[in-house]
């Protein structure tokens, strides 16, 4: 199991919950990833796993195209490839375990931003703070958010898109740079687990709580402090524990040659899923948390 990087709570929750069910599926789980969001670091790991002739590589990719040739080589060597959270080119994997509907995630973030701005048809400058320029799933969400804003909230104007490189300190610095360079920014969309708390810290540091609305995707523990102090009103994610477990169930089916060759249904202990024409499934529903419920979650 190869995540984008190791060391953040979202990834560790994936790992912990995958490990909870791996033994029951007769899986020897090796969890390893780069320490920073770096596709070359992932490729180096893929190469070592190919050399070891593992049965399955399950990965959340830092780059959809650069990782693809190595994963295709893994498939030619008889290794099954399952992607989760962030996909690669379809030819380079057997199945993609997607997060909740990309459209639903995109709309939830934009709607939360609009609620925070306090107008049904706001006119405001906003910014986007993401992980890396090549992060597959973040780019999908950003594209959908832009399209949704254009059709539903044309008064929202994106002045810049910046990146924190999957690092909370770099995300904080990037957010501070945005707020210095664009003093009229009234909202930040941060669809990345480390970008959101980093940007929230920047808003606190600059004394802009209540003046700049921020929302996005991260784990509850990372953002709890900022929700409880009022810097962040709403944040979003999905059941990361369920996703980690589902990766193991799908890996078992892949290793056993039991994944359908085309669209259809698939049953696992985590539930029944529909495989679409792109050979992908949706793992779970979006999870919204705020001051009323954030204390319930411990990851």
C-alpha cells in the first residue's frame, strides 16, 4: 500500500484501518510511501515492489501520467494494481476506489464558502490553495468547483491558485502570501488535508478570523482547533477508515482474480459497489463536520 506520502493523519487512518482487516483477508500488508508528496519517490517504491514480485500494489498517486508507465510494467509482470483517493491513467490499474462523488465534494465546498460569505449570490475575490499542481484528485475537484461557481455563483472571482506541496508549514506560508498579495480575498478553498489547517493557521496569524472564510477537505483532528475557535465553520472529508478497509477487500479480490473485467456489481464485507465504465467505484459518502459534531471524530 503506497500513499502519496506518509506522516499525516488521513494517511495514517487509511493504514490503521487497512491493517485492521488485512489479517482476516490473509494479506501481508507492507505500507510504505515517500516522506513528501513526490511522484519520483513513489516510482522508486513501485520499482522495488516489482522487483519483490508482490501480488498487489494499492496506491494513491501523486501524478496520473508520470506514475503510469511503471505501474503498467507492474501489470505486465502479473501484479494487480488498485488505486484509491487519487487515480492514474486507467490503463495503468485494474480498479480505482474513488472518494465520494467528485461533483458532490466540489459543490459542498463551494456552498459552504457561500454560506460563510453570508449572501446567496456573493460577489467576492477568492483563492484556491491545493497540494501540488499535478495532484490528480485535487485538480478534478478544482475543475468542478470552477464550473459550479461559473454556473451558480458567477460573482465569485478566483484571483489565484497556489500550492502547499502536501506540507502544513508550506501551506501556511502559501496562504499568508496569498493574503498579503491579494488583500481583497474574502475566501479560500483548500481541497487538501494539509492545505486547510495550514491556511487556517495563516488566517489566525494575520488576525483575519471572521474576515476571510475558509473551507475545504481535511481530517477532523487536524482542523478541530480551528472549528472550535471559529476560524473554520465547515470542513469536509469521507470515512477514511472505511476507505482503508475497502482497499484491502479489493486487493484480496484482485489477487484472487475475482475483479469483474468490465462494468458491474461487486460485493465486499464493506458493502456492495457499482463498477462504472472506467472501472472505478465510489467508496463512501461525503462527511461534513462543524462545531456541533467535530468532537465525535478521532482521526
